[in-house]
C-alpha cells in the first residue's frame, strides 16, 4: 500500500506534506514525491527513502500541495514510477493509493487516443482519463472518470488554475482533517494530528471538493454531510520520545497497553455478541494469526467451545459451513485478505466481530461488531503492542465465554508482570543469536504459538532465518537440520508441558545445537541442560504467555540492533498488506 | 535563555520496598509522580529547554515523560555512577545558565522564580534533621562550603540540591562523583555561590516522609466530581474523584482526598482527610482510610482500618486488615530512627483476613498466608508469613 497527503491552506504546504509523508512512511517507503500548485503544477519525485534535503522548501512557497510515499505494486520503484503522476500537458497531477485492476484495457484505449505514458504504473491511467474528460472543472471530470475504474483507490487530484483538491475514496482509506482555514487530507490520521484533532473518515463512493474554507462531499451524485470526529491520539504517540526506535518504544508500552485494552472492553456488549455462541472461527494474518491460535488453546481449555483458526488468505479456498461467530483480527483494519474473509462469512449465517486498532478503518464497516484494541498508533512495521492488545481483547472474550474462569487467573497482575519481564537481562541470549544463520523456536501447548510469534519477530527485523515447531514435531524431520550452528530457543516453563520439554531439550543438546531456554526462577534442572537460561517472573500460567512474548520480542529487537538493522522499516515489508 | 537539567536517574534506595517497581521520581504523591511537580514548577516559570537525565528504569520514566504536553530532551545515564556523572551526560546540551534539580524532590513555583535569574546560586532551607542532607555553611549571603550528611551538623540550613549555575560549572564536575563534591571544587576554584531561601521544598528521604509530603500536596488538589456517586453518599470538603469511579451508598468522604479512575469505594466506607487513592482501587464496605497513599490496582477487604500508611501497587488485603500507628525504633542503612506510621507495604503484598500491621515495612510480593497474624519491624521482599 502507499501513503498520500494533501494540504490546502495558509501554511507552507510543501513543508506540511513532506512532514506528513514522513509520518506515513510505514505504509510504504520505496519512492516518494510531491506536486506543488502555484502558477503551474510542478512535480518533484524520486526513488528511495524520503530525503527532506531533496526539497528546497524556500522555493516551494505554495498553499496547495499533494504528496505520496510508495510501496510498489505495479512498476519497479524508481523516479519515473514514483507518484505524483501527471497528464500529457502537465496541467493535472494525481496521487493514488490502491490498485486499478482494469488498468491495462484502459491504457490501451488511451494509447489509441494519442496519450503518452511515462511510467509503468496503473495509477497513470487515472490522470490521463481525467485529462480526457477535463473541460475546465476538475470535479466534473473526476466524477465522470470514477465509474470507469475497477479496483481500489484513494486519490487526490489538482489541476492548474483551480484552487482546490479533488479527493475520492473507494476501498482505500482516506481521512480529512478540518482545521481553521485549512484542510489536510491523509491516508490515516497520523499526518493530520499535528494540526487538528477534528477529522472526517471518508466512506466508499465519496467524492470531495476540498477548499481551504471547507469541504463539500458528495456520494452517488448527492451532496451529503459526514460526521466530524475528534481523535484522541496525542501527537506524542507518534513520536519516539527518547527511545531509539519506535519498536522499542512500543515494546515498552505493552504493560499499560494490556491493562488499558482489558479495561476498555465493554463486557455488557460482549455478552450480547457472544450469547449462544457454540463455535468460533478466527481469521488473521501473520501476528494476528498467532494471537488467534493462543485464543484457541485458551477458549478450548477454559470455555470448552471449539475454535478453528485460519489464515485469512487461505480462508477463501475452503470456506467451512459457518454458524457461530467469526472473529477477524487486524491491527490496521485494512488487511485485504482479512476483509475478504469477513465478506465471505457474512454470506453464511455467521455473526462477525472485528478486533482492530484503527477507528474508522475498512473492517469496521464490513464486520457487524467491532472491538477496539486502543493501543495507540503502532508505527513500527513489526507488530508488538498490537499483539498484546489483541491478546487482551481475546482474553476478555475467553473470560466471558468461560463465565469468569480466566479472570480468576488474575489478569490484573499482568501489568506488573510485563513491567518486570521488560527488565530481564537477555544479553547472553542475544550474543548467541546474533551470529546465527538459522534459529529454531520450540514450544508446546499454548507456548507453541508464542514461539511462532518469537520466530516471526526475529525473522522480520534481524533477517536471520528463524522457524518455529511444536516441540513434538521437531523429531519428525527438522532434527536433521540441527548442528552447532543452529541455536534453539525453547520455552520450558512449569506446567503440564514441563517434563516433556526438558527431555526435548536434552535431545536437542545431544545434536550439539546451542539451547536458549525460557524458564522459571530456581529451575536447576533447566540450568544444567541449557546453555543460556532466561528466567521469567513468577506469575499465573496464563500471564506467562504475555511475559514470554515480551521477552522474545526484546530478543528479536536487541539482536537486530546488534546487527545494525533498519528496525522500524524492515526491507521488503509494509505495515498493512492491502493487496492479496 | 535559562535551561534546566533534571536528574532522574537514581533509584532512591532508602525508599525501598517502594522503589523496586518505580524510581523515586515516579512515586505518586497526591496522585501525581514527584517529577511532575518539578517539571510543572519549571514550565510555570517559563523554562522550556528542559533536559531530563534518566537511568534506573529509564523506559518507564521515558514513557511517563512522553505523556506530558511539553517536549523534553532525554539523556540516558547508562550506569548510575553518581549525580556529577549524570550531569556530565547532559553536558553537551548545556550552553547557557542552567538550573540543576533533582527529579525526586518537590519544589514550588516561587522557589524556582527566586533562583532562575541568578548566575551561581543554591536554594537553601531550614530542616529539623540536617544530617540527612547537605548542611550549608555560609559566609554572609555566599556559601563557604556544603557538608554532606554530617554526623554533627553546624547549622539547620541545608542545601535543597537545586542550583542555578553557569556553564563554567561543567569543568568542576570531574572533581568527584556527586554534585556536592563538584560544588566544593567549584567554590575552591573561585566561584561565588549565593544562598537563596526556598519557599516550599520537600524531599522524602524515607518512605514515611511521603505521607507528610502527601498531606501538604493534597491541599493543592482542585476538587472534581467526575465519578458516579450514590445519592446517599456524603462528600465534604476538597474532594477529587476520577472518571468511572463508583462511590457506594452511605460512603463518607471528607476532604482533602483524591481518588483516581475506575475505583470502587464500597458502601459505608469512610475516606478521611489526607488520603490519596490511585486508579482501579477497590475498597470493600465498612473500611476506614485516613492519611494514606493507596497506589493503583489495590484491593482492600471490608472492615479494615488503614491509617498513616502506604499501600503499594497491586496489593490484595483481605477483610479486617488493621494498621496500628506507632513510633518504634527502626534501622535503615545504618541509621536508627523512630518514625510514626502505620505500615509501608511494597507492591503485590497479599494478606489473609485479620492481619494487623504494627509500624512495619513489608517487602514486595510478601504473602501472609494465615489469618490473624501481627506483623512488626521489617519484612524482606518475597516473604511468606505462615
């Protein structure tokens, strides 16, 4: 996906837009550009990460600018494929977030009509189509073009001689910030909050004429009013505040994120949604899928209700006959596969419940019910606090289904437990991992998805190949890969899985792989077999899920720091995957 | 433009067990961390260029500072090697006259106003226990020297640890590990430091000092009734109640009292003046609380009496808990003291019904397993009372 920003008002628009693009960098960062409207439209764009030095702000004195930061889907990242794109006469400029699925046939038509294409992107067809229909009024032209487009788009368009931005939204997010004599448009609220907390979340089909004095929104040819919401994320939430990386800041926020998420769940509303539920399906991608797996173990144990967990992307290939409840987990609320899964579920007799972090996101319109994680913006691409927040909400659901069984495991002690876990010294473990080429993570029971998540984090940010196995599965093949060069991280804490894990670790050691074990204090047996032992604080069993998760996140983070990786923006990844 | 350097890297060891889970600067007094009062006094005096040096539990401090409206410079002191070293870590951001203050002492707006335009000065105050601090020996209005924690104090005037210094002071910090040593060096090198009387300054050296601090600071709290009050509850005086807090039928709250958010004060409870209650605290019916600091997520059982005490975060005290306020002999870090207080409980202490705490300090995570026990003196962390 990409990030788009537009500004119209009295400030130096280029400065506002460039700052805004930097805030949206987590949505895509392989090329960037802006279009400045003064006497004519000037486009400045380049491949690579955003460099503020590329722009000479003193010379860009305009109150009307649109900008784009890209995560390439069609066309390699380079200067020509970067947005904004313009028409043949350079009188119209446009930025786009989304994919135009029928762009090839549109492009052929336009080529026949004599248009000249400069780039390989799908976006460029939109601006040439607008050129075709343009007769002095940009709004009319865009209105005529929109029905011809198939796919998804959030676009901002400007034209020479017109002091306004035309915006349109269909299946890609777009938010307008209404300030005092100024309007900022953005793919989400983060670039907007520095200027105003009052925002309008646009809906699919909206077409907007944005002027400095205000906006006029129409949908299906009718002028409408949209609700102005006040966003309570503070601007400090989106700043690092003394931490080296956003990921570090977000890892350390998890104690309060967990307790806040638990407290913000409306139990009464939850009881209504869950009444009579006899089976549950959970869909999610990546980290969210792991949260779903943990939920499955807990709900089946405490509430005795069958749960199935599916990758959202696989869901469409074998849709099960659905009754009961479908829970969709997505931090951004925009993950394409998860959205599609909810759409499929609605065709069966399924109640749908979304758990997300972003107000006004697409999933909130598609699912029947929504619970918010309230974790504040997660800027780092790797999910950390959103995972903990998802677990918090899911724990509440399990608690509700099990009629309070889970609470007696005292979720209230989680805050302190997470705080204590964050301070544990893991340097000996980091030293072992940072030189490894492959790392295995093993766990049993509900620690198996915890180890899956640990492996994912290590992969994502340190680029070390890491895989996770349910400990019992290692012997059925993966053992062949073990050697002195493949460290194994084993979760071996007290509980029903303890004794068999100790034996597993002994078997791993017999193959000479170094072992890092996560265990309880005073476990001398474990210290005798493992090379490095990381001890977690004493807590109820369920809370151990949280403390071990946090330790594995820190392990991945510190290893990546030791290797000098670009932590908040890992290579080849985007924050929210809005393509299939 | 006057800058400020706030030292918040230390633990505050003499306040254990309370400083296990938070540095002294973040201990809540009248429901606000001590460092918040320091920053507020600076900001109200128009000082915007503030550097905070963090160390012990730095991520926790940074997270807290990020919630404030003002943007601060954060400097990390990796190893706690003394206050002079801490200032040294921040040296690169100092380019003008600067105020140097500890982040864990209360200081009011007027005191800062008196010192902020002085070139080299220190705020001083009379204190009845001068051997806990740095005693100031003056020559006229300038200081001759500061005697740190002397056995025999030559006067009752002590240094508050709050200085206004010129950048030339930074050369002297290599002289020793602590600021007072550096100050002596600075004076020996020819500098003249004026002694300016402070107005309101409070340093909690020991845990019970926090109760005195709480008593004074709670009077500055502005009343608010954001919670849900039963119509038969009685609220008198300066009372501040946070959002979603429920005050049950027949409860009596006499101010000055501050109660946080999401609390549940049960029917017929009496919350008496001088009490600060944090967030998510649950107090069962018929409980009497007076002159106390109750931290977040605490649960107090019914028919309990909590007087002149500090209850750490996450404590679960079952019914009929009693605190008996006495002044017994106690030894902390080699010093013999006789403070009067009920009890100081660390975090996550769990006690069975009918437990009585007599003038005792109870370590973190202590569990009193059997009902009817009486506890005295000092109990270490992670104890089990059987």
